[in-house]
C-alpha cells in the first residue's frame, strides 16, 4: 500500500467509530459530534451546523457515487476512490473548509494548536501523533497555523502520492 493509501486507510479506521470494518452515516455523525463537543462549540452554532451539514453532504456524495452494492455503507476499497485530484474539489474540499471554520474558534483565520489537537482527538487520532503533526505544520512555532495552511495540509494528506507531514498519523 503506497503512502497515500496508508493515510486514507488511517482516516477510514478512525472514522469507523463502531469498528465494524465499514463506514456508515452514523460513524461520521458520531465523529463530527465528538469534535463539536470536544471543541466546546455549541451544537446549534453556525459553525457546528455548517460542519454537520457538510458531513451529511460528504456522506451523501460518497454513498451515491461509491456504494457499489447499495448496502448503505462503504468498505475501505469503496471509500478510497473519491479521494483523487479529480473528485477532491466537489467531494472533499467543502468538508475541509467547514472543519477549518469549526476549528478556528475565534474566527481570526488561524487554528490554535490546542484546537487542532482537540479536533484530531475527536476524530480518533492518538494525541502524540496529532501533536507531532501540528508541530510539523507550525513551522513558525507560533502555536497557531493559518486556516489556509490547514486546507493545504488536508488536501495534501489525502492526495499526495508521497509521504507528507500527515504521515505521522499513520500507524506503523
């Protein structure tokens, strides 16, 4: 499995909140609500509602395009297919943008280290990996990264064929 597929598999594994080997709508909703709660963002807030809406749209897009056997859930093989340069702008970028907005708690255009790590933990990544990943992104060592850097990282994490900073999130 190449570096890109290893990263996508790591995402699949942490999003599979019930560990049944398939992604289901409830898995994504569980992870999304965990992130919202962990960040202390009100469930009814505009960023939280936008994030939940993007999760729903992301799931609908995935299932409608990829659920080959129409069972309402996705295997890893089905899940890995939309994470390509051709499908990223419509299928994944809106999710990344809403997550960046959610994590930028003070809406100043930056994601603080604690908020990034909290979101990564909410998704299901281990703390040490999230901390290391953030340190790799925070090249200025300011304890915050621009949301634009987060969006670039999100895209590179899913699309780069070679190792990226996010490789630290992949179990050995």
